[in-house]
């Protein structure tokens, strides 16, 4: 397989982090409370997030130059972008290095490939081609096995240590498919710079995270957020829990968002909830927000990439999290209701 290490495990250990896009990127959950908690701690703290996939995702194709011409074995066997390869000849593969090793062992022999496509298992037969330039056997597919970036924590349940972040899933940047999670963790991070948002050009928080400072483990990557458990009380020390709002308690009008736009400092900023969408109209875009805080508008232009997950508070309750920015108006964006997000946890 022609493999470009896009987001490979070795590249996931980055000090300079990229930011999860607001337009978005499982292990079995550990034992935790079966019911939605009545109170949680609103966070608003950015963290580094690294994720390793369950299997390897096909993100593109290219021809393999062999002695008898160019070949496209990955496409010829029926693989498509977004497919998740889990086994080759019954051998489980979870990393780029494992795929490379199996291909060299099989060489030019016919092989079976088991993959997931739209949550269904498919079985394909392929034959790798020996590349004339380096002698390696390849299938002509670009694959990805991990991602890393910065995101914002939304809440933590003080009793169980369960946390939620982003308010949307982590999707592959090439295929827009939800990355299947094998393992992952959150890391200490600091915001080092802001690219201000403008009409037609969403801004972003830029920062760095410490690869040797794990703060918790991930157990799920869903369309309602990423979830995990904190390793200790470093992030929650001194913070107080607040009631969780139900949909019926959320109303249009003044609210605040809690965000970390400089260093590791968290601050509340004024916003207005301008619309609440009917239940079922959009499961993850439940609210429309408008930033009204002069300080935040001056610093970021409104909502920027990396702020997704920032908790929304109203009337002393946690009501939701920021999820998306409007590209043509960075002062406005969408939010997910906290009860919707907690159901995903």
C-alpha cells in the first residue's frame, strides 16, 4: 500500500498543535452513572486532544509505478475514500506501520481486506504491486491512523470524572467521516496566538500542548462530542458545579460563554441566544448564538475554530456548548444543548 503518514502515530506527538475545525472531526465506556447528572462543572479550558483510530482510514488514492507500468490496486479492488481497513488476511491492523509490515510479508500474493463502510463490514480481494522506485509492495492508497489538535472542554461530572468536549465529533479532514476511536487522551495546552475571524474566513486559536502531560483518557468520539475521564483534579480544582439546564429552561436572551483564548486563562464573555431550534429539527445544532462582548469581539472577531466546546451558561445553569461558527458572520454561531450532549456521553 502506498502510504503517506498523514496524521500517523509518530506525527501525533506534536508540540505545535493544529486546531479542530468547528465544522467538525469507540471504546466501550467505563463504568459511570447511568443517568444524566443534575450538576456538572462548566470548564471552558482548551486541551490538546490526540486520537488513535480503530483500524486505518482510506483518505485518498494514487497510482503505483511498477516495472510494467502504473497500477491502482486499491481502487481496482473496490476500496473507497472513508473505508476503514480493520484486517488484512485476518491480521488486525490499527496503524500505518502494521499495514506496511503486512504488505511486505504478503508481497505480490492475493490478499483479503476486511473494511468498514457506513458501519457495514465489507470483504475485498486485492494484490499489492511492487514499486519500481523503492521495491516496497503497495496498494496505492493514502491512509490515516491518528489525529491531534486543540479543543475546548465543556463539562466534567465531579462524581465520576467523566468529561465532554467540542460538542461535535472529530472528523477526518479529507473524507469528513467520523474517526473511529481505539484510544486517545487529552493533554495540557496553552493558547499562544489568535487568528481573528473575518467574513468568509473563520479565525482560529493557535497553541501548543505538552505531549508528556496526560490529563485524561478518551472513551468515545461521537457526533455530539468527544468524551472521556479525567486522570485527576488538576483541571477542576477550585471550580464549582452548576445545575444542568433542561431544554424547557433555556430561553432566548442574555447568556455567557466560558472560553480560553489566551494562555491557560479561562474567562466568561457575553453572548445572546437568538434562536432555539425545535426538538428534532437538528440534533446537534440546537441554538443560535450572537457574541455581544466587546472584549471577545476585539480579540477574536467572535467565534473562532478551537472555541468549539466552550460552555454556554444562562441563569446560573449550564445550557449547552458552542459548536460551529457562521462563515459569513463570525459574530454568530451554533450551539448544542447540554442535555443533548450529555445523552451522547
